[in-house]
């Protein structure tokens, strides 16, 4: 990978083009330039990644020492809903995808505005999407890479969906202005709703949204070979359900366009809060006929997760970039600048052996604390060396 762990200083101009995953050198409040990079985006990305790298287990283990009942209730939120509904865990992936879309105006749109060659931009988009897809294949099938047995090979996945959604959302951003991107997002949500409710599944009928009878899972069973995740009747990041996920990336892009305008920062915060509240309200109403469902990535789910993503962005932007309180966020910034690396590293390295050294009530808390500390120190070392895993 061309930009994997490159030990050199990256110029500010290059940092903007690298999807806002570079370090922040100056702790000053947000510059007046509407296109200036925002520290809050790195911090929000790091906040999101923390929860799948031990943050959830740490919080549960800590609370278990004082109130096991509360800890058990919180642990439920750190697990995915089986079918319809929403837990905190169901926000992590769409928030990351939202942030991936958020970077588009700061990279692709900015390059268009300064007159960069469109062919070069298209090449960059395609290269990034392909690398993400291939990384996803390696991540899913690490134990099968050197075999010829494809029976358990999983085609789709988290990184694959990010690559596909980034690719499509970026192409839309290349072709149409923000209003057109908003129209595309709405059309995707309405179109997906219509297809899921009106197109009949053979032997089942139309509009059946059960695990067995929904159209998205049926298409996966007909087309996708190999293994699925995370239920046996279709893939958690399946083919048809990837379409509304593109809308999540577009919502992030629209938020990025909003933050690049010359409007006052207070107006921008109010706009994010208003948009977030609106998305949540529409999602809850839509939930009455098209249930909030992560596996199907229903339109109501996209808006519900998108609403919370907008509210979190508003909070991080207001506290970090507007008010200038950045020191508290440094822990998250270090994680956010190497998010793809920690996603791969955190899942491939098992820190469970640490528990062999303790046999007391504090063992779970000690194990997860040390695991988070080791991971963060690795990222901090990379931060100091200016090594950034880019695709």
C-alpha cells in the first residue's frame, strides 16, 4: 500500500487531500477559512473507533465493580439488536461511514474547486475504493488466503461497504452540487423503501421484513456465495442493503459542505443540531411502517443513526473547534488519525493472555485497560513518527 506507514512530515495542503486523517499541529481554534481542516473530525473518528477497541468492555468492567445491575444494562447497549430496534452498538458503523462521507467536501470538492485534473481525482477515488475492498477481503478471510477452498469465503464486509459507499458518494459529488447530493440521498432512501415493500419475494410476497422473508436477504442468498455475517439468511453488509448505506455517506458529505460555508460557527452548530433532530423525528415516524433495522440498513435506520451522527458532530465541533477545548480530545485524535490501522490491528491482536496474571475481581478491568493502553501507545508512537495508514 503506497501510503502505509510513511515516516515523513505531511504538508498542510497534503493533509486536507488525505481525508482529514493527518495530525493537528496547532491547538488554536478553528481558522476563519471555511475549508480549513477541523480537529473535531479526527476526535469524533477516534471516539467512534474506541468503542470497538475495548472502550465498551472497559466501561462495563468499571461499572461492574460498583453496580452490576447498571453494568448489565449497559452491556446490552454494547451488543447489536437481533433484528428491529437500535442499541448504541448499532451507531458505530454508520457513524464511521458518515465521517468517511464528511471528508469528501474537504478533499474531492476542494480539489475540484482549485482546478485539479478530474482524471487524477477519479483515479484517486477508484484506487481508494479498490484498496478498501481488498483490505476487507483480507480481513474477512485471513485464514483462507492461501487455500483454494472458497466455501467459507465472505465477499462483503465493513471495509468493502465503506469502499463501495465512498466510491459512489464521491462520484455523485463529482457530478452534482450539494443540492443534487441531497436529492440523490432522498431518492435513495425512498427508492429503497419502495423496493423493499413492493417487490415480491418468491414464495413469500412483498413487504415481508422478517429475517426469512425480506428481499435484501433473499438477494444475498441467490447471488452471494460463501459465508455470511451475522445471521445465516443473508449478509450483515449485503448487496441490496449497501444501497441505502450510500445515503449515509452522502449525509456526511452534506454536513461537510455545511461546515465549509462562510456562515458563522454558531449558525453551523445550530444547523447541525436542527438537521440531527429532524432526521431523528423523521426516522421515528418512518419506523412505524419501515422499522429501524441495522442488518437491512432500512431508510429509518439510516436517518436515526444519521441524526445521532449529526448531533455528535455538532457537539465535537462546538467544543473543540469553536470553543477551542482540544486538550481533552487528544486521546481520541491519536486514535482517529490511524482509524483503519487500529481497526485491523485491534481485531487481529488478542490481548486475552493478560488475564493469566490476575485472578481477582479486578481482572476484567485490568485486562481491558492494559489492552487499550497498549493499542493507544502503538498509535501514539505512530503519531510521533508521523506514520499514517492511508488508503
